[in-house]
């Protein structure tokens, strides 16, 4: 089970990094779905993209991964109004099929993302956890933070 957990950790991390990068490469697509009640939509897109990238990286840094998972949960909750706005107002985004059904499925998928991140709020075996930092470079005291 631990191997599967770590494979999914890497998948979530890569997805978060890729999604975050697209906030900088195609910000106009995300600005469209920011609810109009929120100020500074472009800055919010950049901020959420930054935290997505940071979250993806943080999941792969063992001493930070649990705190990062909680941060991702907060991020998934924070961006949920944009997903609601997209579904309710049928906002088209490039490279995503414009289907009310797909937009409706996207809303409960946010709960899947929250549950996925929550899985990593639990302590992991430091010896088996996926990491971008070689295990030999992580001080033993920091491993115990998990």
C-alpha cells in the first residue's frame, strides 16, 4: 500500500506543478473563471499558481510534506468558488471540452482532490516516502517531524 501511496504522491505533485505553471503561461484562461466579486483576478491567478507549484514541490520534501498537504487542502477549498463560477456561468476554457456535464463533474472532483491531499497529512515512512531530496541529506531530526 505504501508504494501506491507514494506513486500517487508523485502524480499529485506533478499535476500540481503543471497546473501551477499553466497559471503563468495562460493566465487569461483562469482569469475568466475568477468570480467577479473578487478583486484583482490576475493577481489571484498568479497567487494560486504559485501555491500550486509550491504545493507540488512541498509534497516531495519529506519534512514539509504533511504541512504542505494541509496547505493544498486549503488551496483546493479557496479555489472552489472559481469552479462554481465556471459551472454556473458555463465559462469556456481552452483545451477543456465545453460540456455542462463535465463542468458539473468538476465540482465533486474537488472533494476527491481534498481527500487525496488529506492522505498525505498522515505520517509517512521516511525511508519509503517519495522525495526530491536525497534521503542522506535530510537530517534525522527533520525526519522525526513527520
